[in-house]
């Protein structure tokens, strides 16, 4: 098991932060927050550090909507000086991504102080950034440490907590998708890491009552799951352990919102909705007999490349050329390649059923999301039926991975 950096989740996060700083001789800081996260935790952190005689600058991000973009990066740069400082990211996913990006580019370390159990990216080493209206993951680095104040997490807005649950339930479909990719598309895979992600997701599902109530037991389980999911990605060296077809659909939706200048939707909210589409397709897979599969495969002809590219252009707009390049191994299959893929599906159907059996029924996942107040339809987050359908149909092209959505496409499952 890899050795990870320190993580503390509990009621004394600020005390543990101070002890860490003393032990590592850190005394100069740039605290990054917005007005909400500063009130929730940042002010107490700054006061505690100043009481120790530490030098603390504060970069307070302004705006009704905080986005990890050039405007907010520049706000942080305006707040800093030429003194070598450690950054403190006091906030949830977006503030952490902005701080990670700036600290990496300025050659400094950062410490994460989450204010909501909303995403699994606190321990990540990449920063999703909006650059020229497009979401890209910029190289970054993992935090020096994470200190999560449990009372602050419990007091987080309910939609942020529900988003964290959505991001965790995604590990139930993403781990299955990851295993499908190994079986059918020869993708790299680590069984131990996949099992860790599944355990973390199921632990959150088992604590859904406590999470919905906002209890310390439930919120701790959720935050621990998000941290573990982040460590799974860090240990494997990519997002594959935690990001499958549900994330691809979510990204397809997100790219459209960015192109149209529409307000962002919480990452975990989009992902949670997309999980349901994956879970429903795993339901459909479990209902197929070997004979039905053989019949469907026999009827499936090599898809028309031009038609697929036309769909990609419809779904991805100016990013279509990039997606087409990513999908070259799939789009450029020959008749012989396609026949081998179908043969592989038929020959491994027992294994596919085993993998599908690791995903809970969609109705159960939907009940968990509803219990914590999370959205379960596109309409609840401002996506109309046509937009939802485009993401579900074309999301699988976003990455060169073989997920339940590619398998469903191959088998003609709607």
C-alpha cells in the first residue's frame, strides 16, 4: 500500500493544521477562499495562524459564481507577494483546483482544508480548469496534507453533500466500467485499487441514512470515501479507478453548458444523474440470456464511420476534432476488428454478467440519491430531454474507454 500524505477528518482540524505547520516549520501562508468558505472556516484558520505569529495573506475570490478559470487565477495572483509561502485552499472542489493550479505554477506547496464533502478531487494531482471556454485538466500536484473540519463539513449546504454522494456512487459504475475495459478493450487495470474504490462507495451507501441526517458518523463516512477515491486515482496514476461512463456523460453535458455560457451544475449532481443511466444499462445486461446476446451480436453490422463522426460533431461542437482523434481506435475499426470485438463479448459473457452483478439496481441507486436530496433527472438541474439524450448517446465518445455505454451501443440496448 502506498504511503500517502497526512489526512485528518475530525473536530480539531485547525489544531492539527497548526501542529503540522510547526512540525514542518511553515510560517508564511496565502489563504484562498471565497466569501462563503471564509465565513465557514477561513476566518477561524487565519485567526488561529495569526495568533501563532504566522504571516497570512488572504486571497478572497470574488463573484457570484466561482469558476476555475483565468479570471479567478488572476485574483489569487493579485493577492500574493514575492515571499515564499504555502497556500491554504479553504473551500470545496473549485477553490481547491484554483489553489492547486496557482501553487503548482508558483512552485509552492498547498494544504487542503475542505469545507464540504462534495468531490473526490481534494487529494488529486491535476486541476480541472476552464481555458478558453473548454474544461481541461492541467498538470498540478497533490496537497501536502488535508485537514477536514468535521463540524464544518456537517454544516455544508445540502446540495454539496448530495453532490459528494453522487460522486461516490459513481464508483459503483466506474469500477465495473473499468473492469469491462480490461476485459474487452485491453485497458490497464488494478484489481486491488478497484476493490478499494468499490468498498468506499458501498460504505457510503450503507451510511446513507446518517449522511441524509447530516450526522458526524455519516459525513465522516462520506468524506473518508471521497479521500479514498482520490487516493485510488493517485495510486493508479489516472482517473480510471473513479471515472467511467457516468463521468463521460457528465462531461458531455458540461461542455455544452460552457459553450453556451450557462451556469455550472455541481459536478456530483451531474455525475449522480449519469450514474442512473449506467445502472439501468447494467440492469438490462443482467436480463439478457446468452442466446439473446448471440442474436444481437449476429445482427450488429460495422457502424458507419461518417454517421458516428456526424454525431460527435453534433455533441461536441468545436471539440469534435479532438474527440475524433481520441476515438480513432474505435472509429477506425475494420470489419475484422469489429468481428473480433463481438467474438470477445460473446466468449466472455459470463464474466460480463459477473461484472454487471457488482452494480446495484438502478432503483436502489435512485433511492439513495433521493434520500440525500440529490437530483435524479436532468430537468432538476436545468437540462432538457434533448440535452440529456445527447449526453447519454454520445458521452461514450469522450474518452477511449470501453464502458457499459459502448457495450450497450454494441448490443443495441437503448
